[in-house]
C-alpha cells in the first residue's frame, strides 16, 4: 500500500534524553526573563536599593559582627531577599504558563513534566544568581561591608543554593493559584516572611510573642543559617529544623499540585 | 429505537474496526476501541470505535459539544478514556507523542505572549530529538516575516499559523488539527489550507475537527460525523455532501398526511410539529408542489439543510417523532451501505 512506505519507520523515532531538558531551552527562558522589566526591577534592583539604604548607615554599619561588620550582615540579608524573590517568582511562572495553555502545549511534546520543572528551577537559580551578585558587587564597591574574603564566597554560595527552597514555594503557589496576579501574592508573602525571618529588622527588636512566632516562619531558619558563618557562636538546631520542615512542606505541596495538574483525568 | 439502527442513505453509520477489509495489516494511525469518556455526570464520548489508517485525511465533523476535542485529547494522551482503549500507531498515545510521531494544532491557547514567534518555534524545536529546520517550517506556515514579533502582538490567524509551524517541526506521521481555522476569515482559511496542502507529506495522516462542511468536503477523503459523543456516520465527503445538500420544507398544515408526504420521491424524513410540518428531502420542488396543490398548506418555507439539520435528518435523535424516518423511504443514493449491526450490540 502506497501510504505506508512514506511513513517514517517508527523504530527510527527516538525519545530525547533527560526528559527533554536542554541548556538551549534554559537560554531562551533566561532571554524571556530579561525581557520582563518588572521582574528584574523587583528581584535585582530592589535588594540593591535596600542595601544602599540600610546597609551603609554610618551609625551602625561598621559595628563588629564576628570577623566582619553589620554592613556585611545586612548585605547577606538583602542578597537572600533578592535570591528568594527571584526563585519564587521563577517557580510561580508556572501559573502564567498554565493559564496561557503553554503547559498543555508542552505535554504534546516529548518534554517530560519533571524536566519542565528542572528548567524552571535552573532558570530561577540564574535569576537568583543575578540578584545575589548585584548586591554583593554593590557591597564590594561601596567599601563599607567587611568580612574575610572566604566568607564572601561561602555566604553567597549558601544563600544562593538555599534559595531553592523558595523555588519550591513558588511552584507550589503557582500551581495553587493559577492567576495573573500570583506575582503580587508572592511579593506580599515574601515581604511578610522577610520580616518574620529577621531580614529587615533584627528579631531582637520584636516583642517576645512576635519573636516566638517569627521562629516558625519559612525564612527564619534559612536566614539564620546563611548568617552563621559570619556571626558564628552557638549553633541552634531549630534553624536547621525550620529549614527542613519548610522544605518538606513546600516540596510536598508542589509535588501534590503538580501531580494533580499533570494527571490525565 | 437507537439512532444508528435507522438506515442512512449512502453512509456507513459507524466506523467499526475492520469495516474496510485489507487495511488491517500496518498499525492504524489511530485505533479507538469502545472509547467512553465521562466528566462527572456528563458523558462526552459514548462508545466510539474508529480506525484511521496511515495516510488518510479525515474530517471529524460535528456540532458544538459533540466530543471532538475530548476525543482528540485522548488521542494525544492528554486524557485517558474512562472506558476502552486508544492506540496511536499501535503505541500508547504518550509514547507516540514522545517519539514525535504525533503533533497537533490545538483549538486555543498554548502560546506565550512574551516570546517572539521565532523564539516559540526555536523553543519547540529544542524539545524534540530531530526536527525539520525551524526556518523551513516557518516558511511553510508563512510566518517568516513576523519571526521577530511578540506572540502577544500577533493576530489570531498569525497565531494559528504559528501553531501550525510548531506542529510541523517533528515532521509528524499523524497531524491532529482541532478547528484549525476557527475565527479566521475566508481568505485566512484558504491560505491556511493551502499551506497544509503544500506541506502534505506522502503518507502523513491528517485528522481535523471542524464545524464547516465545506472544509470537510474540500480537504478530507473521509468524513466522520460525530454527534453527542457518538459516530453517527462515516463515509466519503461526497456521500456526506450529498446528505447535506438536502433541503427542509416547512409549512403550516393541520392534519398533514405523513404517509403521503413520505412517499414523495426524495423525501427522507417527515416531522409533524403541532400544526406545522417539516420535510427533509432532496427534491424540495416536488414537496412544495404537493403541499401547495394537494393540501391547504400555507406559510411555506424552503431552506438548505444546515449541518445540525443534516444530523437530525441522519439520526432522528432529536426528532420528536421518528415515525416515517429515513428508514421508511428509499431516499437518494439508497444503494449505499447501511449499518450492519445495531448500536446496542456494542455492549
Ligand atoms: N473537563 C470537562 N469537564 C466537564 N465537561 C466537559 C469537560 N470537557 C468537555 N466537557 C463536555 O463534554 C462535551 C464534549 O466537549 P468537547 O469539547 O469534546 O466538544 P467539541 O466537539 O470539541 O465541541 P466544539 O465544537 O464546541 O469545540 C461537552 O458537553 C462539554 O461540555
Ligand atoms: Mg472542540
């Protein structure tokens, strides 16, 4: 039969490795991010701006903290803020993509759902890196922040990797609230988490009750942990417990919603 | 009486597997066996058996809510049938998708506004192991000139061409088009089909859902009519066209003689609705002449049979009284094949 001869032999058709994950795709995703001026403004410029306001104040900037100073301490806080904002908005992009039907479109390609999540994570991390580097470079150029050279590297790496926790948060929220204004929700939630984690105001200035409550919020553990190399002193295991607990909650939530989304009913 | 038990002139009422002898050897492009799909209490697909051979160009024709999109989703592996099985080239639909054997132009959505046309095609090309060159498919779809434009700034027709370009990338053996020309003007529709034709690869199976009878007639070798989740007819486009070229004659007439009307040559369906009578027929002149000369009928109207009416004429499902339905008269093309087994025999 003439119809069959022209059809490509099914055995010649291959499935892509790594579920379809490719650096070239990440490159296109990053280009898309760069086009989005609002995301860039919020994640890269805001933390720098906050550092310039709070981190250079001469009344306390040079006060000592461990082997460094308060300016370095605030620099770490602001870089963390930028990094988590970047990773959570990167994760939350799934909301917009689901709304546009793009996720559905991807499901009629060889791209596997897990590879799609991996692409989102890596893209978020790249944006997060930009946010961290922006704050650290400004910290370097303004000459107020001071700590041993290895701590610049260690703290930057720790908070950058740690911000993956919030990629899970962003995915969770993105799958939970498929709407255009998911970014506003994320921005507001992170503002609250940042206060709770002590990124903007030291927790010691809170009332006892508020301070007690703050230790249960999702940025508390991560914030304390990334500052630990600088602050040193006694290690508090509740920080690690907080981080692990929220990692489990966000990841489980994201997986639950993700499963629900990709289930073929 | 079930719809499919009635005789339908010139049309094979259901696509039973194996009803086309000699086409069973290569794996069918699409093989649906006893497929049902329920959404809660809604039964969107109610037992479809359909085998589409490699290389066929098939129109999936049906009114809104017939179950076309639901069926296409199952063929694409986007959803699973509640009952029955779906195979694509003998494979699970998702495996066929992963191998780039199948692609689709969806009814709506599926594009990101903040990417350019060129980026969208490039992105899609990265997802497959092997694709045709992006520049080539963009040329085919006629979007080379707008490659640098943001998708959000493209017109509906341009977006549809973009979807088409994306669907061509994997050089699929099966291309599914879900109302691909919806919302396009006549010119856009013509250009779209010209592009599909130009790219027609020998052996590529094309299945498209449409409301437009002209489209089915012009581009398909085979037309599958679906209605309320069932295949009500399956035949060549010529056969379907003959069906829909019928007319409806409507008149106000008390105590119409149904048998007399039914015996006029070319009449295939007579409906009495209170004091009015509706006759589906191929020769409206004969019916009008009879009504105006032999009966006190008045307010006579003659209308071309729309798709929906064609379905009603075909199936009698919605007719309040199927007495004198298609089965009672010869009708045009009565040499056509008729349903060999009643619908109920499937369970
Ligand atoms: N996810 C869903 N949940 C509930 N009902 C659904 C769902 N999807 C489809 N339906 C129902 O199933 C029926 C068939 O819908 P489907 O979209 O397949 O029709 P269609 O033939 O593609 O119609 P159209 O020509 O309007 O695109 C409709 O009654 C629709 O309301
Ligand atoms: Mg549809």
